[in-house]
C-alpha cells in the first residue's frame, strides 16, 4: 500500500490563507485594545474624581470629611508649619548668607551637599555589596544552597540599607529646601 501524499496547496492559496489569518488577528486585537483602553479610562475616571468648587466657600460634603480637615477649614488664618530647628541650623551652616542667595541657587547648593553625603554613605557599603555578590557566586559554584540563601539575604539587607539611606537623604534634602524657602520668605 502506498502512503497518501499530503494535499498540495498552491502558492497563491497559501498567500491568501496567510493574509486571511493576519486580518483575523487584527480584527481580534483591535477590539481587545479598544476595550482595554476604555476600561482603563473608566477605572481612572472613577478613581480620580475632580473636586468641584463651591461658590459659597463652604465644604461640599462636610459629613464625609475627617475631624482634622473640618477643623482646618474653620481656620481663618493660614497655618504656617515651622521647620525643625536642627534642619534650619544645618541650612544656615551650609548657606551662611542665605538671605543674599536666590532660592534656586540655595536649592542647588543644598542638593549638591545632599548628593555628596549620599555618595559618601553609599561608598561605605559598596565593598560590602561586592563581597556579598562574590559569596553568592562562590555558593553557586559549590552548589551550596544554604550558603547561597544566606548570601542572598545579606545582599538584600545591604540593598535595603542603601535604599533607606537614599530615602533619608532625599527627605532631608527636601526638608532643607523647604526650610530655606521659609527662611527667605520673611526677608522679602
């Protein structure tokens, strides 16, 4: 018995089937994309509701506001938050003539100082991170899973420490810039 040969498809017909499959794919992908974009827009519009302005100057729905918010609305004088005295002293130390320096220039000086502090803090842990990475590589070579997990935990701890230093530095820099802004307001 002879084997049955596979059906022959003409080259023109093959191109037709290929084009037809591309059209089907586009006809399915386009509505899916539009539906996804529509659902995303709907989700975003419901999540971020704009607060309508009230012409009378009172809160629109005081019942849903927290007690602190309603107390803040009842104040007639704007509240000025005073910066931490330690931060103010640090700003005055870094910029002795803060009244003569523009806010932009003072901000640049404070950012540069914060960058130097951050680089110094991170340079201390660079060696420890490299050492932890080498321990991971050695553990992979020796196929010791316990050593590898311990080295990974140490590396994660060091990376978390670096991230905490970065957050601390950026927070301190922002507080210093805000303190400089508040120090310069009475001078002008």
